[in-house]
């Protein structure tokens, strides 16, 4: 009995510590976003305090869950998946963002399946601090493997945060335009995020505004590539600063949300429905 109590106390302490860390990290991200993005924030409409508090709490919960799932998936090797041949629905590849893996997509994939979406795949770009161009090459190999196994003609890509930049580089520079029907990005810093100045790794530097990588990538932003682009972004994004960095030019469809944090978007049934509807157009 004493052993059970000890284990219970340890678990409670561990959960409490986990949430304490998440509170600090989430609060810090919003504070930094407010500081770095104060010029653009001054031009926006007045903040609704009540909705902002709800948005913060939702982001806190989403962050705690996402980071836990990412940690679990990092510790547990990915199982080899047996792919059914000649699947009629277009395959979907979910691409995670900075310092994330397939774990961050577990909730979103479940939401998509509840909406009738199937044939969903994920990828774990490695190493975590690597070059976005190398991640795009990994996506290229994954896409070829999926198309070969399913006998599908094209694939759809959904990228969160940095995952959207990976998807765009693959489409623009590695021949993906001929293989991708729709590319949906969620909270992606297409024109950089000021918070990346604090981010370690090659990919962190590449997401700085006006970096060599983004300058090169955005040269083709207004070119019609044959792939339909959709950017879903939030004016309340605590990681993409300023939030309007997520707006894509050219023929892209841009959908703005309010009071929804960076990770909340990939835990949201409403965002999942938006993605489902855009993929089915």
C-alpha cells in the first residue's frame, strides 16, 4: 500500500512539474510575441481580454498535450505501416514543425478521420536542428514511396509551422509541383518569425525574416505552380511573429483566425474541418 501511495505521489508531482514548465513556456512565448510584435499589434483592433485569456488557456492545454505526445513518439520507434494498394482517396502527408515529430499530429489526424478523411501519413524530419532543404528531400522520398505504394497520381500536403516551409521548398525546388494537388499550411512563418532569433539550429536561422533561405524561397511565391496553396493562420499566433508573416501571395487562399494559439490550431476541430473542406475542393 505504501508503494502505491509513493507511486501516486511521484506521478502527481511529475504531472504538476510538467504543467508548471508548460505554463512558463507558454506565458514566455506570448510575452515575447507581444514584445517582438508590438508594432504590428498597435495597428490591430483592440484586444478582447476575455477571449485572449481563453485563447491562452487553450494554447497551454494544446502545448502540454502536444509536447507530451512528441516526447512519447521520440521514445517509441515508428512502426512500419502496411499500405493497401490502389486506395481511391488522395493520400495526405502531415509534416510537423520545428522540434516536433509525428506526435504533434496525433490529435489532428484523429479529428480528420472523424470527418471521414483517410489515407493519412506522417513523417519525422531529422535531425531536429537540421536544414529545411534536407527535410524537403526527406519529404520527397516519403512522397515517392507513398505514391508508389498506393498507385495514386498525386498527394496532398499539410504542414504546420516550419512544416509548411518544408512543403513549399519541396514543391518549388524539388519537383513536387507535379505530384502535389493541394498544400495547406497552418501557422507557417512564410516570411519569417522574429522569435526565430532565439531558436537554435540551422532551421532556426532559416526562419529569420529576410534570411537567405526565405528570400530564395519567396522569389517564386507569386508564381502559379500547378499546386493549390492554402494558408491558415491566426492573429493570436504566439510563435509566428508577426502573425501576418503566414500570409501567402499569388493565388493562395488565406484564412485568418482569431484568438487561436500556434499549437491550438492543430488541436482544433474547426481547423480540421477547414483542412478537410480545402482538400476536397
